[in-house]
C-alpha cells in the first residue's frame, strides 16, 4: 500500500525538476534572443527634435501620418549613403563606414554584427592599417529601389539571406552599385526620418 504513494511522489519530483530546468534554460536564452532581434540601449539613437515652427499648421484632416519616409525620399537617402560608403571604402576610412552602419549588420560571408564595435572589428579585419591600398574599381552606376521592386525585376531571389536574417521587407531599400560585370548590393532599413545601412552583399 505504501509503494504507490512513494512512486507517485517520486514521479512528481522528477516532473517538477524537469519543469524547473526548462524554465531555467528558457530564461538563459532570453538575453541572446533579445540581443539578436533588438538593438542594445547604447545603439538607440534618439531622433532629433523637430525645429519649432512659426507657421500655422494645416487643418487636422489634411495632416498625413509621418510613419516613414516616402519611397522617393528613402531612395534618395539610400543613394546618398551608398555613395558615401563607397567613398569611405575607397579611402579605407573605417570610422566613416562605422558611422553609416545601422546594426544589426549582415555581411555577405554570413557574419552578423549586432553592434558597432563588432562592425568596426570586422572592418578592421577587411581593411588592416598595413595593407596595400589598392584602388577599388570605378563604380559605373548606382541603381536604387525598394526591395519589392527589386523582387519584381528578378534582382533579389526568394530566401535572400540578408533579407531573411534582418527581417527586411518589401518597403525597405536596396541599392545596387555596378562596376563592369560585378555588382554589390547595399540593403537599407527604412526608418521614420531616414534609412539605415543594414547589409552589404556582393
């Protein structure tokens, strides 16, 4: 008669221990998951305050929500940032390249930099101070469009690693810089008032 309660309590203790171990494992993974999907507090840059305006605001019915840049403005900003990044690469100016990056940042070799310090370390490996300063090929053209447009034109394959790793969508921007037969893609996140460089893909 006493065997059955002992067995029951033994099973209960095993189940309870297993649940506790599972909760501990999940709790241990949470910081890693958060670090992958969310920027750390030191990466969050506050948006600049809008300048005070003395003009009279239009009626409420005419005000459109400023949820993000228009396609035209986002494309223009991405084109300017692409040119600046290419110029910084030609000068081997790691500081300028780091300033233009918006981590998490994906490299075409599969590496993911979750903050600017990791991005800087990766660039230092790509552009060591003592390396020969071979000139980069001249850029023939820069073509900028939304990722959705690029998909429609067949420029981006389904399952593109940069897009899937960074959760970019069709509203975000891709810039393709061509030099002869070579092309490099620069992926940008669309933000409320700007775009942020999120990946480079050769």
